[in-house]
């Protein structure tokens, strides 16, 4: 087990994973900005630490049909 981990944990592998991570964060930030543009500033529930059922319903209602559709096709 540790032999495989040590074999994969070289600078090239770590660099590739870092690049993939940074690209995915850029894409996520861009998608959230687009969603906020569609919904008039309403973000996604995934970025909240905690929320009540009422807050979930309110966010989904405020996102509207276009916002929920974009969220479903982009984030899921």
C-alpha cells in the first residue's frame, strides 16, 4: 500500500493534480458567476455551511426555472 503511494507521489503527479484542481476551481467560479447572472445574484446551496428547510425553498424559488435548469445541467 505505502509502496504504491510513494510511487505515485512524485513531483510530476502532484503537479498534474494541482493543475487539474486549479482548473476545476476556475470552472466552478465561472459557472457560479454565470448562475448569479441568470438568477440576479442568487448563488448555490453547496457553498452554504448550514441552512434551514425554509432557506432551501427560498433559494430554489428565487433561482427560478432558468437558474435551476442551469444548476442541474452544470453542477450535477
